[in-house]
C-alpha cells in the first residue's frame, strides 16, 4: 500500500488537494471518536469496539511509518483510555 504514488502524496500532504483531503479525513475520524466515545455500550458491544480498534491500529502501524500515523496511534490510545 505504501508503494502507491497516491498514498505517498497523501502522506506528505503536498498540494492543496491533499492537505484538504487529510483535514477532511482527520475531522471525520475525530468526529467518529467523539461519537463512539460517548455511546453507552454493553459489554459485548464494548468487546467488538475494542477488537475493531486493535485491528485498525495494527493495520495503521504496518501501513506507514509517517509521523501522522504516530499521532493517530496516540489519539487512539487516548480514546481507549477515555472509553
């Protein structure tokens, strides 16, 4: 996935389009984290959310080594602590 030139441009944020796209993705993810952070969940639902979070974090960690991914992993860690 990281060999794609589109992915490399998205990671670097070169150009207005990629900066705007990164901002939209970031805002959507923050909204999703805030929404799921305030939902009352039962234990089975909490387990599913935890497993999905772990799987997404593993996928993100292996997909790239950029500083944006590191910051995203930190944000997910804060979310997990908050949750």
